[in-house]
């Protein structure tokens, strides 16, 4: 059983839902990212997604785009992020996932990537621009190295594809709450509940909802029907607002704690 | 076997590296396109507009003065510059807008670099009465002001893109973001043989009219096939359009001319096939300009239409199997080509095909006597006159 599977098993037993936090690795710098991961674990985050910055993040809205740009300018790369995970693993116990566009991993070398990622303690991998049929080799490498490949289902995914994707998905299924890019939204999409109900009928794997989730009432709505929620841009936005402040890490911790406790 | 295969790959290149949300739209487009291809009424409608609206067929013109000046070879120009809107781009936008109508989409989006594809898209959107938004890098908007004005005049909204290098690459990324968001009512008209499947194959097929006409015309004029086909390559649509119908004629050599910008060793160039490496950008696997961490480099060329760090996957395939040769020509040399064609033939080319024109100076001395060389003159130079005037004293 992988660390992510254990996490969902434990949450289910405790009748709890997963709070998954996304932050861009290396924003504003890797040292801060490291401190943030520890703080978020302390505040009760269940799983952390670390965004690998990419020059052309086509699934991301302005908040994460800007964070990625700054992170890249600071010299962040996949190698350094893997090193950071290795160091973090000394004290961090919760599952850590990498969210990366395909090209940085392809360029790094898939074999080398999975070997290092698995050895350094990465638990899951999310690739927003990779439909599963496009790289079967990557899927089998992830299985071999015990890294959960987390796949997307979106509001436009057909029933046939939902079956196909949920069959291949590991860890949890990432349901995209809306047609669009990442970023804070006022309210959730109206067909969310209906779509999630349909997915529920097709698969028993855990389903978590991301994209646009930023408010306590969003979480309450999602927790009613899904196994967890993913909050990204709202946290990264908060980091942006507190750049340069000495208590940035504490402030982000407080922000996330308030969200979790709703 | 004809390529791409069912999954949209050219021997491993191409494919669909896109967010899940777009898969349904790409499936829908593939199905609709396959259906349309076999549908006589679609072909008739497209043919009607290509003839009566765009101005096809375009002449295959023997450039006598240029041939005499360079010696040895007979040089023909495929005059795509004479088309409505001034470039080959309209061949593709007409095809795609008719498809969009068939799919009952109410809104069109497109990316543009030099503005030629943007203008060609805004033009057909105006004619077919669809709402149209064009994404354009802020840097490109500055250097192609006239085309920005033309698009607005045609009723399109031009949305400036301020992220990244503020050029074509970023306009494409931003257009893809728009499409992910508005996928249900919007059709995205990609302007080159790039992007996820089915775009590389579909745009190639719409542009293949260039090569089909050329083949027929050269047979009539010379009673034989040409020895060389030469075309500039940014994303690669005019080159693929010219090359593709000759693919099986092994005796016809293909030469794609990329932009070497300020020089291949300067890091300020757009020579993706000559200097790039395999990677994934904008939905397909092909060659691209990238650093060792897989971050995409900023391309540079004096020609906004070549200023792109990626290239269509079928070109990467042609290069790999040795079917086409790819070379690069600098900004300075392109300006020389620009001047050369203007002076010898009275034709002011766009800066993009000016790269191909200049390459003739290198190619002709090496060919056999009486060789036939066909250059795709993909667009006219009106849009570039103000840029060139900054570099040239007359």
C-alpha cells in the first residue's frame, strides 16, 4: 500500500475528508517552500502537491503562472526539487506529490526521474498535460517504482473515458471542478454535484476536487460528495501577498488552518 | 501506411499532450474533420471560397531575372503572396471556419505572430459572421501594428499577451488556456502544422493545395517535376503544404529554411530543427528550443512569423527519416533576400519567405545546370516594410 492509499484508508476510517494543498516549489525560494511544507503538515494538511515550475504552464491561471516565472528566475529545477523532497522526508510524514508538466520530466529522463523520485520519497505524480494514453511507458514506470500516477477527469470527460481513466488512476482521481485553468473563483460550477455522482457510480477510488476552490463554503460543498479538496491558487495568492514578510510561513499556516477548520 | 496514425503520431512525434478537458474537443474535431473530408458538399464549399474569395489557384511564376542573376537554375515562385489577406494562411482558416460552422461553434479564437494568421482568421470570421478573439504577444503587437489595426477593422478583438516572451509562443499558450475555458462553444483555429492531433494533419491537408497546384503547374510548364522545393519554416505550414503532395516523389528534394536570427551560436535564433532537441510543447512531441531542464527558450527572428521555439511534428519526422533537409538563414541574410527579390522581380516578399529567397544564393551554385527550383513565396512584404526601413537606407 502506498502512502497515499494509506492516507485515504485512514481518513475513511475516521470519516474525514482530505485537505490537499498545492504550492509552487521554489516560490519565493526553495528554503521557504521547505519551511512551508513542514508548517502545512503541522496545521493538518493531508497531502501536499509541489508544483514544478514550467515556462509554458498552459493549464494554469495568472497566479500560478507568475509564481512559476519567479521560481524559474530563482533557478529552481526538477533536480533541486527532488533534493528538497529528500531532505524533507527526514521529518515530513504526509504524502508528497509532484505536479509537473510533461516536458521537464521527459527532458530529465523518465527512468532516472522515477528512480530518484521513488528513492527520495515522492508518493504521487500529477501531469496536467498528459492524457494517460499518450505515454503507457510512464504509467508502467510509475507502477514499478511505487509512485501513484494521479489522473484527471474533467466536466467534458465522457462516460466511456471516465471508466478508462479511473481504471488506470492510482492514489486518487483529480476531478477538475470546471472547464478552465487554475485560479480562484467566486462559486463552484453548477454541474459539479451531478458529475461527481456519476463518477461515484463508476469508480470506488477516492475522488478529490480541484481548480477554483478557495472558500470555506466551497470546501463544505465538496466534502459532502467527494473524498477531498485541493486548494492551490488561493494559497499561492496568499504567499504573494505576504512576500518579504518575516512571518510569511506562519501566516500561510494560519490561512490554511482556518480553511481546514471550517 | 499514411501518417499520422490513428492516435495522431508521425512515427512517435505529434500526439496529444493536453489537459483532459480538451480531449473531448479534439475528438469532436477529429471526427468532424474525417467526416468533412469525405463529404462532397464540404469540399465544394471550400473550393468555392478558395477560388472566388481567396483567389486560387495562385500562379507558379518563372522568376527569370532572379534565375539569370543567380545563374544555372530555373527558379519558380509559388505566388501565395497574391492571395486575399496577403499570405498562404487563408487556405487553412477557410477550411477550419467551415468546419467550425458544421460543429455549430459560435466563437473563434486564434493565436498570431506576424499577424498574418490573425488577419486571415479575422477575415473569415467576419465573412461567416462568427465572434472572433485573437491572441497576440505584446511585443508582436508593437512590431506588427498594421496587422493589429487590420484585425480590429475586421471586427476581431485583439488580446495582448504579456506573459513570457510576449511573442507567438505565449500567444499560443494563452489561446489554449482560453480554449480550455470556453471549449463548449469555441473553435480554436491553430495557424500552423503544430499543436495537438488533429491540427498538424488537418492544417497540412488544408495547406496541401499549395503543393497540389504546384505539381500540376510545373508539369504543364516544364513537363517534369522540380528538383528542389524550398520554403521557410517557423511552425512549418507553408513548407508542409508545398512538400506533402511530393512526398512520394523521391527525386524531388525538400529544403526547409529556418530563422538563424542573430546567428546559430548567438542563442538568439529560431532554428528549431537545426539546433533544437526533442520535447513537448503546445500539445505535441516534436523538436523545440529548450534548456537542459526542459524549459522552453525564447526564440528570436526578425520575421515575427518564424519567431517560434517549436515546429510541427511532421517536419521533425521528415528530418529524422532524411526526407527533408533543414537549414537556417540569419536576420541580415533575410534582409538581403528581401532586397534581392524586390530589385530583380519587382516583388516585395514578406520577411519569412525572404529567408528562403536568400538561401537560393547558397543553393544555386551547388545544383546541376538547368535544375528547377520552386520557392514558396508564402506572403507579401507590405506588413514588414516599416521594420525593414529601420535597417535599410535607400
